[in-house]
C-alpha cells in the first residue's frame, strides 16, 4: 500500500452543481457537456458526484474530445447498454450504447464490473458483447477472488487514458440501500475500495459516481460508501497526477 495525501499533491476544488434543465433531457445533456468542457479547459480533471447514469454520456463526450476514445471501467449491477428504454435513446439505461456508437469508448480496453442478474432481456448479454465490452460479473469476484478480478482489470485497461464510471448499485443493497434499482448479490464496500485502489497504476482522466438516492438512504450508509469511493478515486488520480 502506497501512502498518498491527495489534497497535498493536487489542488482539489468543489466546482459546485451543474445547473441543468429539469424539463428537457436533451437540453440537460448539452448543458452538462458544455460545463464539463468549461471545467476541464485548463487541463483539470473532472470527477462528478450525483445524478443518474444518463450523465455519463455528456461527460464521456467531453472527455473524449480531449483524450480520444477512452478505456471505460463501468461499475454497475446493470449493463446500461440498452438500445432504448421506454423508446427513449438517452436514459440511465443506455449511456454506454450511445457512447460506443459515437466512438467515445476504446472497446478493446473497456469492461463492466459487478454485473449480476436477473437481466431484463435474453439478448442483453450478447448485445453487450457485440459492442465489445468485457465483463467481470459480481459472482466471479466471489468465485475466483478479488485479486484475480483486479488482475483482469489491469490487463484490460493497460496504459490507455481511462474513465471510471461508478453506479452505486454495484454495491450490495446491504452496503448501498439508497439507490433506485437495487440488486441483491453485489460487491461489498471493502471489495469496491480495493478495485478503486487498482487505478493508482492507471491514467484516470475523469470519473463519475451516480445513482445515489438520498431519500432512500438509511443512516447515511449509501452516502458513506459513495464518499469513500470518491475519496479513493481522487487518491488514485493524485497518485498519477
Ligand atoms: Mn447504471
């Protein structure tokens, strides 16, 4: 374990909330991309906290403009690569399909971590594989061990510029009850923090943490997990600043 004092080696600033339209998802997505462009125009790296998974799309659009196609490591119970959701193309179930179509993702270096059933449709896994994602399923972490899973992650992303997207529902509801689509059988927060520490060896250019729903939280269980995940992410980013 390497000691890092992230706030000593990096200037870390809270840029506040991004103001977005609550009425038009298209306007909101455009506003998020524009604000991300603005916040990173001086070379700063952006990590966002809050929102649902829709926001990964404008954030990836912004990051890919600067770095080219990104290795995306997506922590989630769900694939989020549907074609549409209730016929809508831009939702929290579709961001990585849109991003793949737009060439924002380096598919040779990208993977989902923590995926678990039940799936919504029979074709979900094959559709996802066709896009080119690799998967470390939640049960594989238990079956083959955390160290083996982290080795796979290292191998997959290599030295590519990397974007880390964390849906808090990757954690088991015991560790993160405050979210909109909880699924049993998820990662523990201890496993999750170890995954995040793996990024100390990689070049993380941006990150998000989404789908925390404070109104469903109890005793700040979800908030504590989310805050620690972000702290470790910022620490990992500071390790390679
Ligand atoms: Mn998600």
